[in-house]
C-alpha cells in the first residue's frame, strides 16, 4: 500500500486506506474502516493531520466505501496529531468521536497548559537551544491537537460492536499516557495504533505528570503478549509477516540495549546532563552527527532519552542531582 492506494479489504466489512502525512517521514497513516451492517453505524480508526491533503484523503476513502459521516463513529487510538488532527472537521461533518477516557483526560489537562508543561524540564536538563526553541514554537502544529473537541469516552475492557465484529478496548499506556488498542478475539485481529510498529520503534517520550512512561510502555507490551492475534494492524506501515509476540520481544530487547547504553555513559561521565547524554547515544537518523540531525529529530531523541532516564531512576539504578542538573549511578 502507498499514499495513493484505494481502500483494501482485510476481512468482512474491515478495510484500510492510506492518509498521506505531508512532510513526515512516516509518509502515511493507516486509516481503518469497519462498515456497519444495515441500520448500524460504521467505525473509523484514526484520522490524519489537520491538513487539507489529509482531510481530502480521509473523505475520499470514506466516500469510496459508502460511509456517511452522520452514521460513522471515529475512534482515536491516541492523542498525537497524525491520529486526531481531523477531529474537528469530522465532528462538523456529523461524526461521533470516541477516545479512551484516560487519554482524553490527559489531553484536556495539557491543552489547558497549552502543551507547555515539559518545556521547563527540557531547559533544566540541557536541551540544546535551537532544538528547544523549535519545539516551543512548532510542536503543537505537528504533535498535538491544540483545541478541545467533544468525545464519548471508553475504558479498558469496554467493547465496540460494528459490522459483525466485537472489539475490546485495551489500555496500553506508554507511547502516550492513555493509548488504546482494539482487539477482536473472534477474528484474532488487533488494531495497534502506535503501540507496536513493526519496522520502527515507537517513540517513547517523557510526559508531564507521568513518572515512568517507558516503564508503562514495557508493562503494556507484556500485557499484549500472548494475545491471540493472527492479524496485526499497526497505525503505520505493515506487520511484515512478524507475529505480535516476536515484535514485542524485539522492542523489549531494543529498550534493554538503550538502557544499558545510557547506564554506561553515566558510569563514565558522572553528573552528565540529559542533553549531553542524548548527544552521546547511538541514533538511527539521517545525518552523521547530532548537529546534522533535524531539529525535530533531535527533540524526539532528547525526549526519548528523558524517558529512559526516568525508567533507570525508577529502577533505582541512577539518580538525578539537582545541584548539577545531571545524573549519577547509584
């Protein structure tokens, strides 16, 4: 599938079509649609950025499947703007919006803070100035929905029924504080959002008010282990023939290596701050040096570094020293 593909059928009444993500290395979002039976509402999963190209792709996909907005529910797996960006447009078209209660509550609280709660920490912990300025000026536009929208909230274990399919909501915090997957036991099928991606590692960042987002993520991976899912449907790319458990093992191993690398750097440079640690880690990004990475890539890397530092601190293996603004091994 590419960004110009027509809807593709996965199972009875279940389809996927791409929504182009302009100026984004992921290139497109997988938008999943479940067509309701006669007299039923249909269900969309995620929506793309708040950009004309995304809305056009979304509306074209819906039209090609015969989905009427006033008879369609839209479930958002999590708060990132490539998934929720068209919430307001869909609401105006007549769709009903659905989101996990924990995620929606967190999103509304951060909107009240204008998504600025993490900037102070980034300044304290040594984010480089250009990266910090870019994040302060631009992060709402490409990461978060700035204006509130109305939604019906669901909780872990709730069910959504559509098109002959019964989907159980599974709370999987980590990538975001209230991320949710949808699982059909009868179909052995799971909609993964960004909880598990199969050729890239989902970005795990620190979140304002969350003590250990990486710890949450690792626990959520274990929660999904053993799920009888023969069809894995991620928010981006495809499963590439891997099983869910196989990919979970790879992701846990990846973060284990990253934690060991961080701990080694701190052991050799006692008191080093998060900004310097981020520059010292090995990253698979375009460019040979930290300065050659894009500003947005540097921000993601810095924030992921903070998440790993939080997890090591939660495990009691390192501690933050306020007097130096750095980290030491315990």
